[in-house]
C-alpha cells in the first residue's frame, strides 16, 4: 500500500486530561500519535493520497479557527506541516483558538508498522 494520510480532528473547550486521552473510546486527542488509530472513527475526517491535498485540508481547517493572538500563526503551522507531508511524515497541530476552544488537527502517514489502516484509500 502506498503512503497516504489520515486526517483526524478534535475541537473542545479545553485540553483533555490524561485519563480521557488514554481511553480509546473517548473522542479526545490521544497522548501518543499512533493511538489516533484506536480512537472513535467519528474523529477520522478523511484520507488523502496526495500530500498537497492533505495540506490543503489542514489549511482550510486552521483558517476557519485561527490561534489566539500572540501564538504561532497559521502560516507557520502550515509551513511546517507542508514540509513534513512532503517527506511522507505526520503533520500535527494543536492550539487554543481565538474563541478559546482547544483545536487539534492531525495528518498521520499510513501504513504504520503494527497498526491496521483505519480507512484504506479507494
């Protein structure tokens, strides 16, 4: 199977506690990146076979909910994400938005050793 990316998303009132993050049934960001694959399927927002399309999804998501003033700007997050995706790596962004919500967006490369693909590309 060729490299592709799974998009995961979370927006909540605050950063979840460790117990929630460790719970595979909790629709909250996990503590470890690979554990996204064990979280509820409702958190899976798409699968991309093209790094550019994955980055475009991330750009739309971040542009709709920018970070609080004084935080790393969206363009910086996107520059790092596009670089990671171009190398076939993961891209992960998390911050508090201007509306005080905690936002996490993750693009995880797949296949991953020892983990089943949650949604094979068609």
